[in-house]
């Protein structure tokens, strides 16, 4: 569910950024008028569909490795715009906004998701014993990047900060164009790999010796991609959808389930201190999940009404 929701985010992300690049783009099909958001969401879906049909994703895995470089490049573009191009850096807004704190907690949770790929990383490592140190290093680097973007971005854009800071960056600057196009290209390389585990789960329902198993596989993959388009168009709120994923799914996967499974598997071997720590983490996860999910859903419903 988490990976499927991430694919929906990719569709919304592409639609928002391409619409900012080409705001006047539209297509008329008789009585049907497609604005820039719908048009680019549809184009993105058609672009990623052939990649999802592929069974051998080894080529895409190499391309998606560039996602790390792309993420760093987007961050550097933000710093360049703020510190070199001279965009006004002045603090606007409140330091703490309790009204939106539950949504923020969901966003924080989403930023530290991705646990579904941990087993694959662990098994593919030449030295699996180094996995804990690798994991800690990666999370530290991500935290530093998040903190830098959060502080500088908020000082630059204040309360007007949009769900994607690339939409706030001045359109005429070279750094802005690099950041936006990098953001546009990046999800295209990740979509198929992200959807792959979801597809495999559903394909297990098809008997391997079935004569039409390949046709069924293509139909399943196509239906999943089209469904992400439909959901992305119905709920086109990037930040709120991200917060909902972080609160409802990521908190469960990252905080609640690991501690619960740890206590369940080890049982008598667990020390009292470990029990207390696990209970505290589970409690924090449950509270954050409940408040974050309720807040995100209520804001999505409110946005849909408007």
C-alpha cells in the first residue's frame, strides 16, 4: 500500500512541476477540455506504462541510482538560488504552528519511509554485517539534507512555501530550471521499480502454468498504473497525500510493527529496559499515526469541497 501510494505521488509530482513549466498547455478533445495538470498527468502515465510492463528491471535499477545524485542536485539548486542568485532570505511566519503539527508529523514520517526495500539492500550487500552502519550513515545524510532544505527553504519562502519548493523558486533562473527538470525526470526512473513489488504480490495469484499468464500480467500492470492516474487526479494534493501516507502507513511500518515484532519474537530474552523503550516507541507511533491521519484526511476532504 505504501509503495502504491508513492506511485500516486509520482504522478501528482510530475503533473505539478510540468504544469509550472508549461502553464498554458491544454488539449481539446471535442467537448472535453484537458488543462495542463490533467494533460501532463496523462502524459506521465503513458510514459511510465511501458517501463512497468518490463519484467527485467535491471536496466532501470542503474538509471534509478541516479536518483541520489538528482536529489543532491535539487538541494544544491535551492541553496544556489538563495545564496548566490540573491533571492530575499528573510524569516516570515511563526516558529511553531500547532494547528498543522499533525500534518507535519506525517510528512516527517514519509521522509524516513522506504523500509520495503531494506531486505533487498541487505541481501545484495557483499558484507551484510555492515548493514546497520550503512543504514545509520544514510539516515544521517538524509537528516542533514532535510534540515538544510527546511531551514533555508522556510527562510526564503515562509508561509507561502508550497508542497514542492521547486514551485516557489523564481521561474527565470537557470538553477530553477535545472531543479524542476531534475524533479521531473527523477520519478520517471523510479516508478517501475516502486510498483514492482506491488505487481509481484498480485501476480502470485496467477498460476505459473496458466497459458495466458503473460496477458493477465500485462493487464494487472496496466490497471495498476491507470488506477494511480485516477487517484492522482481525484486527490491532487501532493503534501496532504504525503502526510496521509506518512501517518497511516509509514508510522505503522517504521515505528509500531518493528517494536511489536521484536517483543513478540524474542519475548523472554527481552530486557525490561528494551520493553520500556519499545512500548514508548509504539505509543509515540500510535499517537502520531492517529492524529496525523485524522488531520490529513480532514484537510483532504476540506480541499476537495473547495
